[in-house]
């Protein structure tokens, strides 16, 4: 056997949810070539893994990194918490296809206007391939982006001509290799889109089935508060009509009066899973973050400003303090700060825990990478789960948590030969200390790398050594690899 390097004596957690075992693992040419107990060939570098866990690299099931991958290819916030693959284009907003100087909210969450320079989805993917990042990418195309690209007025339903134009862009994205589509009907540029528009525009997802591909529909629901159940039923209907998988994005119940209702929504998901393909993602924090909106601020027990063009001094501060300083009520203050972003404390920690223990829940950071004072999830989601949910609360076993971060996500997104430790699989790997691994980012100091992640490899190349990123940029734009999964 030949190898580029061997990690020896580690606790191998293979991503399947199965029990940990002790062993060595060898890598050559970007693949895992041996696992368990095998003779070490002479001269091959050996990394001491004793006392550490070696697992498949984490898959961030929900990101807004479309432009960040190009602007900051070392992907420090992600590799430092063990992430080797990111799903982009969520919540209806993908960077492409859109060439525009003025970008409406919430598309501006993806970064500055100069990033929006790709008239086709393939052009963005080509740019990523020409200047790769440190991590792999699972791309989705956003329905809101298509609306902004095609419609002169997004405050109404699309007419037949506009639907056909969007469908053409959708087809181009899927042909280029997008894994699926996302919607964000919670947000202004898409909230006027009726259900039948979405089905009509996304019809190419259904056509994938003829070639053995399973489409994917990820959705930031129209409503995550009082009217969440009809919003979920709409998403399930769209999934049935398009014969594709439904991903409920950042599942949550917002507002105190809705606390505890995850019993109802998770039950709905479990019942739906008996007859259609469905899964969900979540992060471990009871606070969420997006553009500053009055309805969200009124639902939240506390709102923090992450950035503001109208009143930059508000960045990093409590909205209530800013209102007082300006002598304005909440409605006037929102207008004064706009455009702006915010963190909202509006979930019940018990709901977050209940969501995490659902067998179909993956881990997604949903971070907003360009925020000057971001939600700590951008830097700490995965290590926060390992600290709080595994070590402190003992809510999940380490094997179960890693399965959610790896094998479950790979199978739900239809990624071939990743997400598990298996001979022949791509060598996306993370080596960490299960006793000390921790997030460091907090709501007051959110830009901080995690601790206890000692090494991260993407396609066999080291991209993080515990303190700094590597010089290699081995990330690949992944291609939908699955035929139909064996089970629902
Ligand atoms: Zn969202």
C-alpha cells in the first residue's frame, strides 16, 4: 500500500451513526485508501491521533457563502470549525444568475454589489472552479434571485412570460450542476409569489427524474411563527408536485406565543416522511439573524443590530438602546437604520433541543459572512453543537451528532463518496479533541475561531492545522452524484 499520510491511533467515528472504534486511516491522492489496522509503509508521515476523534469533514447544510467563497477562499470561519463542504444559495438568494449594480434586500446579505457579476449560474460555477476555495460546494439556485433578475416589479405574481424566463434560468442552473432550488417567500422580493408560480418556475426539477436525478427544494418558509403549519403544508405540496426532496431550512418557531410548537411541526414532518422525501436543518442557537424587520423585532425578546447603513453607530448594539438614543419608536427606528441587519432572540431553547434530536435534522450554520458584527453561528455552529449538545447537555451521542453533520447531510443532498469514512471515499476529514472542542464566538464577540479542531483536510489536502489555514485551495464544486436513494 502507498499513502501520502496516515492518522494513527485515533477514535474513528465514521459518520454513519454507528459506534466509534479505534484505528488508523491512510490517505493517498485525495482518497481514503486504508482504515483500521494495517501495516504502515516506510517513510510515510504519521500524524498522532491518540486521544482525538477522526471523522468525515462536516457538511454545512445551510449557508450564504456564495460570494464569500470567491472573496475569502481560505474560508477561515468554516474550516476552523471542521467544515469541509458548504451548501450555498439558501433562502431563495443565490449570487447567480444576476448581474446588477443595485441589489435589493435580502440579496445584499450575500455581500457587496460588486460580487453580483454572473449573468448565468454556470459563469459563477466556472469562477469557483478557476479560483477554488478551501472547501467543497453544493450549489443551489435561488428563486428570489430569478425574480429579481427577470421581473421589473417583484411586488406581484409573475406573469406567464416572466415564469417562462425564470424557468429558462432554472434549467440553465440545473444543467450547469445546481443540486436544486431554494425559496424565501418570507422576504419581500418573493413574498408575492403564489404557490403555483413556484411550481411553474421549478418544473425543471421534476424533469430531472427522467434522467435518474432527484431534485431538491429547500425553503425558508413564508411564515415561521403563528401560521407555520400552512406554510409547511405549502412546501410539502410543492415537493409532491415536483416529485423532489423538501428541505425545511433553519426550522424554528418564532415568538414566545409559539414556543413549544415544535411538537406539532416535528410530528408533521415525521408523518410527511412516511410518504415523501423530507428533511430539515437547524443551528444550536435560540437566536436567528437576517435583515432588520419590524415584524421580527416585535416577535423577539431582544434584538441586536449587526449592521446599519442608515445609522452605522448602531452596529453591535441592542435595538432598544438605539431607539432610546434616537428618541424614536420601533417603526421609525427601523426606517432610520435601514437597510440594516439584526439578530433576534425569539426561539425557545427547548424547541431548539427538540429539533436537534429529530432523526432527519442536519446541521446548518445559516451564517451571514459579510456582517461586520455577525451572529456567532458563522464561526461556531458545529463546535457549539459538540460542546453544548454532546458534552454539556448530553442530548446527543458524539456518533449521532457527527452523523447529522456528515453522513445524513451527504445522503440527503445526494453527494457521492463523501460524508462517511470508507475506503475509496474522498478524504474530507476532521481531527478534533472531543474533551475540549469548543466554539469561542459569542454574541458580543462573534468573530473568533473555534478551539480543539486540530486538523482539517479537504480532498486529502490540509486546510486547517489548529491555528491557521493552509495555502492549498482544494475545494471542488460538487456534482449531483446520486441516482435515487435506496430508501425514502
Ligand atoms: Zn433563511
